C-alpha cells in the first residue's frame, strides 16, 4: 500500500538514525531542493553528513506527523550533533521528496516552568473537516497578535487564559505569554514577527513558518498550534537563527 505523505516524511527522517536514507528511496536523487542553509542542495549532501555526525549517539524520534496536500511535515526529537528539536517539511512529487525545509533548536532537556518539554503533549490530528478554517484562524492570529501586536484581539483566538505552552522560556497561560513578550521588549531584545511564509495544517494542528527577529538575531519561527472548538489551546515552537548569505551552503532561501 502506498505510504501517505506524513508517513514518507517520517520514514525519511528516521532513516538518518539507521543510515538507510539512500535505500529508503523516498528522495529524488537528481532533483532535491534544500532549504536548510547549512546543507548543500541535493541528496548526496545529506548522505555526506553521516560522515560528520557522531553516529554512535545519533537518534531520531518522530513525535508528530502530518500532511497537507503534497507536503508531509514532522515534529522530531533528535540527537544529531547535540540534543535537538526540529520541524522537517518535505514536498512530494511522483511519490518522492523533491524539496525540504526545516528548523532546528537545541533541546535544553529541562522542563519549562509549567513542567512541559518542547515535544510532549497531544500528537494526533482530528477534526479533519476543519483543516482550512483552523489554518485561517491560526494565520489570522499570527498576523493580528504577533505581527501587528493587536493584543486586544487575543479573545478572538483564546478561551480566557487557556494555553498549554511548550516554549522552554515560559509557562502556561495567555497572560504569561504576553507578559514574557513585554519583558523581552523592555530588555531591548524583543521577539518580532515580520512575515508569514507558509501555513500547513492537518485537522486541528497548524504549523506556521514566519520570519523575524529574536533577541537581536534574524530568525525563522516555526510555530505549531493545536486548535479546539475554534480556539488555540496548545503551542510548540522551534526558533533558529538564519545565517548571513555568505555563510549559506545553498542559494535556495530559508523559506
């Protein structure tokens, strides 16, 4: 039976640990566009990474897997060169991946102030008939609250103070989230969202790829939201610094 795009994305990432990427045959060997700026484009560049990784320590644990049309995307707990949390996205054509995006962040391996890790929580999508409305809801949230900072619109997106938070720098609650943003701003190192690049979703899970600044660095924000009854109830994220153009190993762009 043909694998789903979510299953293919999972298989590709799992094959890093088993060093079976070539054998899995899910990446186009002649046309594979890479958006990770630290990796050259093409399949061979990924295979070459195995020679640099401490393979006795490497592991992959796909915690969540979703699909949206031609895209399969996964939330992964890794050890690559160090403990890492990532989102990986693959675009498939004719059954194989032809394009890849990702965002990686060092896993602090400690719980946030509400006792949550970067990857625990709900994992299975439901309400598939509401995929598009949920994508619209979350996109509007990022635009209104994170880009335009229209904090007064928060009740449109949350139920009172309910927000399960997996960001390692803060705990649960909408008010907590807004207070931390304000604190960072007062410290002169604000979290700034400038542009939404992509919105992917399956059922009640929505992943938003955005660009902006965090503590002075030019970064990519990958934010995953879980929606219940038309309100955001849970949030995971990965933030990664975008290197300067002269330090990138491909010219395909982060997004």
